[in-house]
C-alpha cells in the first residue's frame, strides 16, 4: 500500500514538473517571439521619396540631375521617382522604378525643395516628397563602383540605335568631343565666350591630339570628331592641317549633323574608343564615367590674358596595370 502511494506521489511530481517546464518553455517562446515582433514593429519604414526638377538643359544636364537624385535616394534609403526627359524613353531606365506623376505630391504630408549649397539631411520616415532643383549642391562619389555599376545597367539603350560609328582595329582610337553649340537656343555667342572650358578652343583639341600622338609614338591613330557643329568637315580639315601627322586618320559624320541628331548614338559610340578628349560638358563627362576609355584628357582651369580667358591646366586620367593614374598638367 505504501509502495503504491509512493509511486503515485512520484508520478504526480514528474507530471507537475513537466507542466512547469512546458509552461516555462512556452513563456520563453512567447517572450522571444514578442521581442522579434517588437523589433519588426520598431524597425523604421521609409515613407519619403525624392525626384528632380527638369532643368531645361540638354541630354547631359538632365542625366546629371537624374544621377545626383538617385545618389541621394540610395544614400538616405528613400524611394526614387523618375521623371522622363528628352531621349530617356530610349534608355533602360525608362522602364525601371517608380514614375513621378502630377498626383504624386498629394500622397505626401509635405513637399520640400532642395536648392542652393546648404546641406539638408533627408528624413526618410517623415512622409516628405523632396524635389531636387538644378543648383542643389550634391557631392556624388563617382568612384563608388557599385553606384557606377547600377548606372551602367540603367543608362544603356533599350531600342536599336542607328549607329554606324565603330572604332577601327589595329590602331589607337581617339574620340574627340567638340562642343560648339550648333545654333542650340541657349548656346548664344555670349554664353560660349564666357565658358572656355565648356566650349574649348581649337587650340586645346589640336594640342591634345598631338599629346596623344607623342604618348603612342610610332602607332597609327584614328581620330573621330563628335560635335554638334553644323559643319564638322571644317573642324576636321583645320585639325588635320595643324596637327600635320601622316599616321593620323580622321572621321566624322558626313551628313545630318546638328545639336538634336545622333545624341544617343554619339554618346554610346564615344565610350568604345581607346581615348577621349573632352571639354567640361556633362554629356562627355558621363561618357568618361560609364565608358571604357583608357585615357581621358579634359581642361580644368583657365587664366586671363590679353586675348581673354585661355585654358592653362588639363587633367589626364590614364588606366595603367596598377589602376587609374591622374595627372594635372600646367600648360602656361
């Protein structure tokens, strides 16, 4: 009898202990689950977004606004809203992401315009629509390999382009971007004269073609003039006469050249050349950033003399076996 009673008490203790353990385990699971849920609930959710004002400029200017705004969106973890601009419908970026519409501002608590040089920290969780204006100072890290990789996927043709410019083989190929304005409505004579880096002189291009000929001594060179000028043949004849080297051959578009023709065709064609000589132009800056050029020469500073402002400093960026080498060279 005592033995039966002892076994019964022992069984009861075991069952009670199991129930206690089960309850403790259940409580621990609930506490753990609750903490996880709490973490999920307290995780910040981005409700703000950013877009850009169309700046009224040409393709390179609009591309600059697009990329600077995307940089801010990535940096602050907020949505990027795309606004179509001239030629953008022929690029991959047109079919990616969220498009801005007239009703977009109604979805946000407030609209803030980003302008000037004053830095503004964007608030990702405040349901604000930020609109970047042209002159808002954004310091983009163009050396960020992941960002450049992202841009290369977006800024490429989505439709076949009518492009018959292909760099020849068995020679050093040089793309020369000569910006002249070509009668474009905002590129007045006054503007051209006031921006010698953007509208570089013939002398700048001639000197840099000679420089590349020296750098690649003994090799044949092919120079293709990419320009918005209405008479590219005149530019080519002038360069050819003043450079005066038999081992250099020249090319250009024979017809239909103007500021609004072959914009994308020339943009992507320039990327495939070995070397690039460019002015201070957003258009060919993006050729440098996204392309495969191994030597890039660009003007970076001017000084005044009796004849006006002249380029006195250039930058040469060259790909070597150990990476990119950058030199600044004084001309005067």
